[in-house]
C-alpha cells in the first residue's frame, strides 16, 4: 500500500511540474503577441471560469460552449485573417483543419 502512495505522490509531482512548465510556456507565448492581442487573451482568460480563452470551431460549432456558429463566422474563422470570438462564450475561435482531409503525402 505504501508503494502505491509513493507512486501516486510521484505522479502528482510530475503533473505539477508539467503544469508549471505549461504555464511558463503560455506566459512566454502571450508576451510575444502584439500587446492588443495579448491583452484580449488575458482579459478573456480571466473572465472565463476554467481560464481557457480559446476554443476550436469545428463542424459549425464552438467546442467550448457547443453553440452553433453562423456560417459567415465559421468562414471567417477558417480564413484566419482576423480574431473572431464566439458570440455565446466570448472565447477566441480557431480552426484546425482535419488531418484526415489532407492529400496523401501531405504532412
């Protein structure tokens, strides 16, 4: 039983280190953004309950709040020219093309 507790404690320690490293990386990346975008990201992250300021737009919906997005909003997110936020949860939306849809040999 003691060995299981030690293994659990080690797992907790490892996960805490990963969280600390992820937070440091997020800070580094937000500091590299233009000030207006960084401020928008930080403002959204502070307001949102779970602190996640971004959500993927997939299949015509926001993956954070699951609300449908208007077709024009989805098209704007896919285009990626400007920052688009969800009308419902106010998170910054991003689009990740489906890897399965890429031509053979594309990486």
